[in-house]
C-alpha cells in the first residue's frame, strides 16, 4: 500500500463552492439543506416566465442551423419548381384620365352632376365601376370571347395541379372535349375571366388610372384592356344621357299631375268664396283697421268725457258764486264783476255824504242789484253749458263703444269664415309654386341634357407586351428564401422548446439548482476517452483537472474522502468520470481507491483489462477479505476494487453493515475513495451509496439527460440524505449547442489553444 503524501495545498483554507439559490442568487454549498433544495426543485418543475435574451435565441438558431438551412433550401426549391412550372403571363397596360369636375356649357346648378376633383367617394365609385360585372359582361360581348376561351385570362390550372394531373391521368382531354367545353362557357364565365385578369391601379396624387390585364396571350391582353377603357367611356356617357332622359320623363309626369292638382285647388277656392260671399281676403284687413280706428276714437271720447265730467263736478262743488278762472275769462262775468265793484266803490264813497234813502243812493243800489242779477244769470248759463258738454261727451263715448262692439263682431265673423278660404288659397299658391319650379327645371334639363361633356378620356392605349410579367424568378426565389428562413427559424425554435434535455451549464444551475463543477467536451468518433485522458494537453484531460480543482473547494475540508460518482441514466459517462478523477487525484500524490459499485452492469474491469472474478460482491457477501479484492494499477497510479460476480441482491449487499465496514477500513488506508455507483433512476443502489459517502457527484450528459429525470434523480438522492456537491456536464458540444468557438464563455476557451511547453500556436493575434 503506498504511503500517504502531503497535499500541495495542505495547511491552506479551501474556498467554499457556491450553488444557485432561488431567484438566481448563489450561496455556499454548506448552507444548502435538502429541504431548501427540494423546494427549489419543486419550483423549477413549474417555472414562471424566464428572461430570454437575444443571445439565447442566437444560440438556439446556431444549434439548429441545419434545420433552418434545410427548411430554407426546401422552400426555395419548392418556389423554384413552382416558378418553372407556372405558365408565363403577359400584362398589357392602358392609362385613362378621370376628371371629377365636368365642363358645364350652360351653368345650371344641379342639372348635371359636378363632383369635386378631391372627392374620394367619387373616385372610389369609379374604381368599383371599372371592376363591376356589368362592364366585364359588356367587354366580353363586344370582343366575342366565346371564340377566344383557349387564350383568355389568368385562370389557368396551377402547376402542381397540372403535375398531379399528369401523374394520375387527370386533366387529359381531347380536342372534341375542349371544343364542347368552349361551347358550354356562357357570358357570365367570360365576364369572370375579364374580372379576374383586370387590375385597377390608381396613380397616387393624380387623376390617372392604370388598367392592367394579365393573360398568357399578349395580343389578347392588349385587346381586352383597350376594350375595357372604351366600354367604360361608353357606359359613362350612356349613364349620363340616360339619367337626363329619365329625369325629363319623370318631370313630365309630375308636371301633368301638378297641373291637374292646381286646377282643382283653384276651382275649390272660387266656389268657397262665392258660397261664403268673400270678395277678397283684404276685407279682413279693412275690418281690422276699422277696429283699430274705433278703439282710438273710444279712447279719445273717454278722455273728453273725463275732462267734461271733471269740469262739471268742479262747478257743482263751487256753486255759481265762484267760477273757475278759465270760465271767467271766456264769459261776461268778469266785466260784470268789475262794473259791480266800481258801483260799490261809488256807493261807499257817497255813503259818507248821503244817507241810504237818498235817491241817488237808491239809484246806485238798484244798479248794484241789477248787476248782481246779471252775474247770476250769466253763471247759470255757464253751468248749463258745462253740463251740456258733459252729457254730449257721455253720449259720444257710448255711441263709439256700441259701434266698436259691432265692428268687432263683424270682424270675428269674417275671420271665422276666412279660415277655410285661407287654407284653400295657400294650397293654390303651393301648387302653383311647385308647378312653376318643375316647369323651370324641365326646361333647364331640356337645354343642358344635350350639351354635357364626357369627363373620362384615354391617355395611353395598351401596347402588346413583349416580355412576360410573371413569373419573376428572382423575386419568387427571394420570397421563397425568406419564407423558408422564417419557417426554419420557427421550426428550430419549436424543436428547441420541445427539447427538454439539459444542454448547457446554465440548465444545470437553473433547472437542477446545482452548481456545475465542470464541463467535459465531446470527443470525436476516432478518439476514445482513454486516449484523450492520456494526452495531458487535450481539452478532455484539462476539463477533468478543472473538475478535480472544483471538488477541492467543494467543502470547507476540501475533497470529501469518500466520493460517489453517479448519473441519472446509464451511458452518461459516470465510469469515465470516476476513473479519470481517481487518476487525477493520484497525480496529486494521494492514495486513491476506485471502487466499482455497479453490481448490475460493471465496466471498470474492461477499462483496466482486469479479471472480475473477485471484487466488491465477494467482500460484501463475506467470501473474501477487502485486501484480497484490491488491484494495483501502476499505469494510473491507483488501486481498484472491481465489482466481482454479479449478485442477485445488490441493494441488500450495499445496504448491509459490511459496506460501512469496508469504507471505514478503506478510509484508514487510502486518502481518497472514489465509488463508481449505478444510475439513480430505477435503482436503489446509488441512494444507498450516496448516504454512506461524504460527497456525491452527479454526472449529466449534455443533450441526453432530461430535466425531469435529473430533478427526479436529485430528489431521490436528497431523500437518502446525500451530500450533493454538484454536477459535471459531459459530452458537451459547444458548436452544436450554439455557443460558438470553445466552450461559450465558461472559461474553457483556453483548452483549444494552450498546452504545456511552448508558445500556443493559435493564440497569435488574439487579445
């Protein structure tokens, strides 16, 4: 047994490895518990929306590049065949001008339609008229297409239909059959042919319209498109003249009806006026004027009566002794009062000399009495005059009121009798106005109907095309190539998303939530793993040395003394990994024991060309001692315990106490024990061994191991309380995986360039 040599990194504290945690964070492996990792695996079974960048899509497309190229090539080939089998079509083009505003020789608004040149509805209507079936039927009738059915139109059988028809005998017809088919084609079929081949192409920002017609016969195409323009112009003119004729006939009928109606309404008006004795409707206006005049007269009489009554009441209140000032001025009372005042003054003056009985005094007194009597008589006359004026004002007011009432009654009666008269009169006026208006419009249409100009003209007639319009080989191939690339990309992405295998180290971290301890490249068919591991400069050997280095930092104490190497399913490279790691550990000067614990399908005896008659199964069954089952492989510098004869109950042997005793004894004699365990799924051996060992390494084959299988294997190992250190991705093809040159940014590009001794050849020029 070799002596244990010190490790080169003895006394140094190894760095802890980190593993991904939920949310993308990385934590040390020592902090990961089976329960937390199980929770992460359950969440990974139902992932939410993951961020996928453009680089991921690019890698998918690079990986599936042959799928994309095959789809593009297939569709392009299909397009080429379709193009070559397509019947050449010729396109004839004519140009017409459509004016929205037509010339009106007589400026009569509304007689002829005058659309604006910017009226989109007008132009869209004209385009639809060009595509109409009635125009196509007119063209078919004009050209007598019944004799040209062999050369008409784009409605030719598809190339694939002709191809299949020729293969299966369909579509074969004799000359009599074609002749009978041509006779069976009716005008509607010919119109459909014209419609199918015609294309209306308005020229932007102009009043020009290009008419295209496609046909296998270039002369026929030119003839049809020219006939379409001529038929459209003729139809437009006929429609305009037809509209004028229809309007003229319609107005004639309406004029005759309105004339009869006008005569009838006038007759009813005259009969009603005679029956109701209404001379004119103006009588009502005269009556209304009388009412207004009488109302004014009554108001004036009432005002005069108020004044006379006020004067009379004033005189009655004052009496005859005192008269109003204005009455005194207008009567003899004022002069009589002045005379009385003069006589009284004389009487008072002579009374100083004479006694009242003196004759002269008596004479003066008699004069005073006579003047007073005259004043009283004059005042009575004035009072009678005022009373007479008052009575006259009252009488006049009463008479005016009576006359006003009579005039009002007559006016109301006239108005009542004039209601029907006015209705009949309005009906007569309305009928006369309608009749005059229609008569005027009838005369205008008669003048303008024959002078309307055509607003459509042919700018360029179609010429017979010299080269086919379709098929365009370059354009069709370009379309087919683009469609093929698009379909290829879709197919590649679909296959990629349907592929649920673990392909990259990111899949190990994101899907399995384990740290990837290394990536082992895929070897070519001419190179075996044993040959690649012997070449220390190869990328294969360097990858496993990188795994060994990662295992040294997997725990705080370095590489676990007992390491189980297992995989999800057989054939993922676990035996190669266990053997290569054991050899790499031996290179460090360690005493290494490699145990083939796969008691169902062992392979280490073939790898080292050893006799497998004595091994692990003999030790576990008690048939041999451990020292008798260990083989020394000097070439690799390791000790190997083979599986031995295959037992009928491998799980019971591995779970027994002798396995624990074996590992305990081996740990005392060896520095490193590497166990090549069976696959996890379907067997109980790997979980049992993982529980006994201090560390477990899971080997995952790139592009083969499925995500669900990997998660199930990890759950089984965690259920057995295994200490998972991480996973190794084997058989990784960076080019087919879409990761470009080298190992796609994982720190392994140097495998392609660097060796041991001498400058790297391929590194020149790289920075």
